[in-house]
C-alpha cells in the first residue's frame, strides 16, 4: 500500500518534469544553433539500487525529453546521453532528487 501511495504522489511530479523538459528541449532546439547544442554522454552511478529499481529509473530517464540511457558501464553505471545546458553535476543531482528518490520509495 505504501508503494502505491508513493507512485500516486510521484505521477503528477513526473508529468510536470516531463512537460518542463519538453519545453526546455524545444526552446534549445529552436533558439540555439545546432552547432551550440550541448549534447554529451554522462555516467550515472546506480550501485545502491536493486536491478528492478535500475530498470525503472532507466525507463524514467529515457521517457524524459533530452535524456536517454544509451548503455551501461559495468553493472552499476548508466551511460546517459543528455541534451542540456546544465552541468554534469546539476544533471546528476536532478536525477537523484527528481527521479531516483521516488524510485526508491515506489520499489
């Protein structure tokens, strides 16, 4: 029951994150020259997550516009392709706060 309530609390937050990421990526593409788009691969540590939590987190990251899990480096690290003007540290912190924390509560 606790995980169902956590999922119900998370759903509107994820929808908001999804919509704001869509807008951010659209604005980047429309108003930043393609030669200035900040596209890169970052590593994200998932060592403390279970396999189910890793799978769910990977799906959430991939569903969020501007990011996609494109591989795994070892079992405990995601390789994430990101299209963002944020620093690597900001991206990692946002994933931890906005996604990973909720994944732990739900699963």
